[in-house]
C-alpha cells in the first residue's frame, strides 16, 4: 500500500445490495441515501455505483452534499431533506436539487429563493408521524399544506413528495410502527383532500429496516441507507443477502519483541504476561477507531484474530502477536465482509456497544478510500 491504511470499498457489493433491495421493493422506486460521504464510503464513486445498481434517485441530509454530487457530475434527481435556515437554497435550486420543508418558515425561505432565481422549487413536505424529530406536527399539517398549495398555484413551488421517517422500524413488532403508519395515512388523506397529493407526488417513509421488513411501508419509493453498504438494518434477523462493502486495513508499522511485564500504551492498561511480540497498527481515534475499542475490538493479523492490546491512541494502537510471526508492512484487517475470517463491522459495533452506522461513518479523511469491483455473492 502507498499509505499506512486504506478503506477498500467494493463497488460491486454496493451494486449487488442496491439490486437486491430494488428487487424486493415490490415495484417501488429506490432512493439511495448517500449522506455523510455515503456513510463514509466516498460520496461520488459510491453514488455512481448506487445508481448503476438500480436506484433512480439519491438522498442527502444537507444541501452542500447534494451540490458536491452535482459538481461530481451526478445528474440523477437528488433530495436534500435537512434544510436549515441560511442554507444555499438558491444554489440548490439552480442545480435542480429537490428540498424538504417541515414548517411554514422554511416553506417561505424556499419560496423566496425560488422567486429570486426564477426557478420552481421541487418540494417534499415532511410530516411528523411520531418520531418527534424533523417533520410537521399533525396540528400544523393543514396549514403547511395550504401554504404550499398557494405557492404551487403561483408557480413558485411544485409539491413533489410527501414523506416521513420511522423511529423504530429496526425493532420488529414495536408498537410505534403501526401508529406511525396510521399517522402517515392520515397525513396523506389530508393532503389528498386538500389537492396536494396528485399522481406525480411521491409518497415515502421506508428506511432500510422498513424496506426489508415492512411491505406495507414501501408506498411509491423506499429510502435505504445502511443496507446499501451491506450492513444489516436489523442484525438479529440476519444479513438479508447483503454484502459488506468496506474493508478497513492497515500495514503493521513496527513489530518488536518485549519482555514479560511490559506495560503497553497509555496508562498501561495492558501488561504482557510473558515475553511476546507486539505489532503497531497505524490507525487511531483520529481515524475513527473508537478509543473504547481498547481491550474489546479484534483484528485479523498473521492469520488469527487479535484483541486490541492497551489503549487506542490518536494515531495508533497495539496488538499482541504472542510468538506468531509478523513483519513490518504485513497487512492487518480491522474489519471486512468476513470472508477471510476477519471481524465484520457488525462485530465491531456489537463489541463496542454501538451500531454499524457509527463504525463506518467515523473512518476519517486520513484514510484513503480505494475502490474495487470484486464479484459479489
């Protein structure tokens, strides 16, 4: 490797995952969620693979992410759903980026930008169906619809979508799922009665978990995110045939023998029980290897799994090889699809008490993304 560490991204796996999700979506359109640098996989190359796999649209959190896609040559429809005051809305409209609004204040800000640019804003109205995060509360929904319809009659906006988001779709059987679907149906009914739910208006609520477990939530479009990258949205139900796309590897930076009783790394949380071989892995919490991986997470080195030995530092951590051979420059696999016996991102998440989303999105910019096109199962 030209660098001490790489995040290898299998674009073939991403295309496989999208095709699998699309096939199971029952005819619904698929919007690939590529926010947060495509969940750490690299925005433009990953988005292109998502589209090649069968997605017809892309979704980002922020406008600047959508603009980066346009600058990268991506021409597919893009929705940015987390629009906050002061965002570059005019730039978004000139770049044909669709936007979301949850209240009359943002609706007015988007309308003003549309008037200044002379562009009709394609707008998705978000209903809060019970997550109490983004979205318009039920009591304010009729007024938001009325305001949007007035602006649509002026030609300032076009109501392109009606949507919401699940809080607990990744917890099968959770009572909030049914309640949210009922609330979404009620919001759609009000929109239809008001004249804001024409045949061209896309209805969508399904995230990754809902896409694979809730056929009744698919409506016109599904919005998978974590599943695109081969990570199960409901781990207790299996992998759904998905294939993990990211493999995080590093070269051993230093290999040395140390005597029994050697304290390793800060605070000497790990002390060798006998003479042994230590290997330095040039990745640390500045690169997204969580500090509390100390003594918990495993890597594959020298054909066997090894636990992180001692505290994870900013740029490095250590592993104990015992008497097994390893040389400086040999490859160490932190996580991957598991084909070679290496830990998976799910195992890292389980060991660290978090979710795979955090494991992959935290891999920092010092770690180059290297794109591969391996065949996928």
